[in-house]
C-alpha cells in the first residue's frame, strides 16, 4: 500500500515491477527514468525490486524494506497533569525514525526514537480523563487504548490539627480535592510519614520534625501539586522555670504564678498529675 517512485534507465511502457517476487500494482511509467507504483504486501525484511521490460530486467538488491507495524506494550508513567509536560517512555516494537506520537489526538513533543522498542516524548496538555496513546510510523500505527490518564491537580483546603511540636509525630488529617493513591505530603519541604489516602478529599499522615514556625503543606499527586500556604505551625515545647509560691495546703486553692517559656493559649497545668483550675496564660512566659 505504499506509493513509491523508482528511478533508473530504459523504462518502457508496459513494464512490470515486483517487490520480493510479488507484483506491484498501479504501475505508471512516467518516462524512461521514472516509474511510480504501489507496493504489494510482503513479509518483513529487505527485498529486491525488479523492473521488467521487453528489453529485459533490472534489479535493485534489497531496494525496499518491509517493516512490521508498531506495537505498544507500556506507557510509563501512565498519567500526568492537565498542563502536560510529563516526560513519558513508550515501550513496544517496530518503532522507527520519524515516528510520531499523539495523546488523545494531540501531538506529543520532544519525540525521540531511542531504538526499535523504545520512544521517549513529552505529553501535551489535554482535558482530564483517560486518552489513547498512538504511535505512527511509516509502517502503520499502534494504539494503547486509555494508555494515559490526565488528572486534575490536587487542592489543599485544611489541616487538622493545624499545629504541633517541632519534634513532629503529630497525627493530622488533610482535607482537599483530587487526592490520588500514591500522593506524597510535605510540611515545609520535609516529607510526612504514614501517609494514607482515605479518599479523593482526605489524607491522614504524621508530621515530620521541623523548626518552629508556620510552614506550607503540599500534597503532590500524578496530577501535580496543591499547597496550603502556612497551613501548619510548629511550636517549641514549653519549659517551666519557676512556681511562686512553691508550696500550699493539701486542700489546694493556692493562687500560683508559673514562669517559663513558650506558653500558649489553651495550655493546661497539672500538679502531681491533677489538673489545676482557673488557668490564665498571661503571656509566653507566665501562667497563673
């Protein structure tokens, strides 16, 4: 089915052409130096091209090569963001120089035929959903049906609890949208542990250690990254340096003032494991 043009000499009207011994079709003798025709089907490999006229036969040894149509066995990774830009490796067979690749009908960029079994390229932008990946060569095309999926980027809308110790270890629940299996989470650029994607809108994880201060919480999936700016705050642990007065009756009821560091609103106080009452956090260094 390939239209070809043969160049040579002494071509004559009524000439016949064979490829590997099989007759071509649609033969047109343009002039004494050119014939056009259409190749017949043939097994893969290089074959002789023979032109026969009343004056005899001329042969071009291995003048035409039949290639098998390409096949696709895998697309890695098999998903990415709507904006495209994902580096993708396609594995298969019978890839050849000049191959083109499309994702959902849109041309990939940076297509490189590494060898007959591998192509690398960059996915184009596309609407969300699974799309066909098609590799086309001079010998035909191959389709991986639904071989690549475009995902919406995640969003992060909340973190509970939204603060904890600088040492990490706080169990938190992250709310948002478009969460996917395999998502990663970072707090201030440091990876969380124990990540569990409960569903598309909820992730649970454990905070890593980090210096004190507010940090961004970032969820990253195949569809991209979502950030909640200053979504979590790390706090230094409090210290208690003094209690005045430092004694009182067993019946309790003594008003005392605690001094120390890193006191915060909502702090609790115990004496020997029993909760104090009337707690007022005066400031970061004093509680009554």
